[in-house]
C-alpha cells in the first residue's frame, strides 16, 4: 500500500512462502506474483524491493501441492523462446499448476534503466508485439521447431523441448480495447479494473462475448483488497489510519510514469484522499459485510472470480479463511 502507516509485506522468500501456504491451506485457487523492476520511491520506497517472479514461483511450486502457481513475464523483456522454456519448466515442477501472467510494459522507467524501452512503440504496437510473442510461445510449446520474423523478434528453426504435458494457463490484465482483444484471443483469464460496477459489468461481458466469438472461454477477474475486522467500525478505523499515511510523493511519481505531466501528477497527488493508498477497490468490514460485498460484486459485475489482496497476509488471510470463505461456499452450495 502507498502509505507510511499501513502494513508492508517483506520482499523475502520466507514471507512469500508463508503467504502461499496460507492460500493453499484455506483453499484459495491461485497465487500470483507481479514482475517489478523498479519502484516508485517516496517515503515508503513503494515497490522498491521485490523478488523476481519466475524464480520465486518455481520455489513456491515445490513448496505447495494444490494451489495454482501464476508467474508474471514481460513480453518486452524476455525472448519468447526463453519464456516458453521457463514456463515448461514451471509446469513440470508444479505438476501442471503453472500459469503465465503476460504483460507488455507500461512503466517506462522500469525499462529505460535497462536500455530496452522503445518510446516509438505506441500502445497498439506493444499489444501487436505481445500477440506475436504469445503466438510464438504457444507454437514453441507444440511444434518441433518455429521460424518467425517479426518487427520485434526473430526465431529461426527455433526448438524448445520438451513440450509441456499440458498448456500453462495464460493470464492478462488491462481494460483497453487492445487489452480486451488480446484477452479474448489468447488468455484464459482477464484481470479487469473499472471506476464503477456498471463499467466492470460492461468490460466483463465484452471479454466473455469476444472470447465466445473466437470459440474460446476467458474468465474475468477483478482485484479486491480485503480489510476485515470483528466489526465494520474497527475495519473502517484501519482504512482511516492507513489512508492518513498516504505517500503522495510515490503517488505522484507513479502517475508521471504513466505519462502524466509532472505538474499535473503532483497536483493530483496533493489533492488525493486516503483511499488512493489502496490503489485497488477494497471492502472494509466484518466477516458478514465482506461476504455480502464479494457475493454482490461477483454476481452484479458478471465476474468469474476475484484476485484478493490482504494488507496483513498472516493475520487477514487466515481470518478470511476461517470466516468468509466458509460462508461464501455455503451460499454457493445453496445456489447450486
């Protein structure tokens, strides 16, 4: 969270392993890690410390037995032949539980430090590159050899064996026209963000319809931060306390990386309220409130699921598993 008064997870394997085991033990479906190469500074050094996604998720695949293991790869960083081999290995290590969250780079500062950011590529160009990259990866998983010449990479009689016994799950986040077209054509799961429930419903229905038109199924998810306590009042108190420490410097820097002029980004950050510390939609309340909210938004927005974020994983995830998940499952059984 973008806050000096909020909990801050450790950038350590021990911490991530513990969180993954919590997720597995309470019966969540998947764990996913982002790929982050540079943070946003500020008082909190927001995301300044992070672990490399593929390496960590490979270790978590060995530490777990049931939960799906989804790693993140940047199409503009990894050659598709490297990515194909890495995911085949993760699929083998995990016993068929691997997934790849495909991103194509949106924060220029992450890649300028490597010297690989191409400012001439438009948003549409980056998605065209990602489509070709994904096609290459999928072909390398199934064909004896692949030759492809593109404006972004070249493969010449490229081999990648062994092939995965089953294709890893493909995930992609984004809500733009380009993103939704890509999700419908290539992804098994789409992570969507919206400003309202109505917009989320529209986006989810659009991805579902586009995928169906392509003869495919793409599930839709939204991100949700869970702030849970014994009562709604105690949960609201946490939100207020964490919001009070909003890191406006990091928030402004984040906006600048999105291409917002520095003066506008600074003015926006100075005027932002404490909720900006969350960076995602959130629900705050008792177990009953959290249960009802989750059931409502999944149903009303026509989502297939949620990617949950917990401010305090050791405490919050276990509490969620003891109270909210059983209630949601009971309601699912009644509905079924």
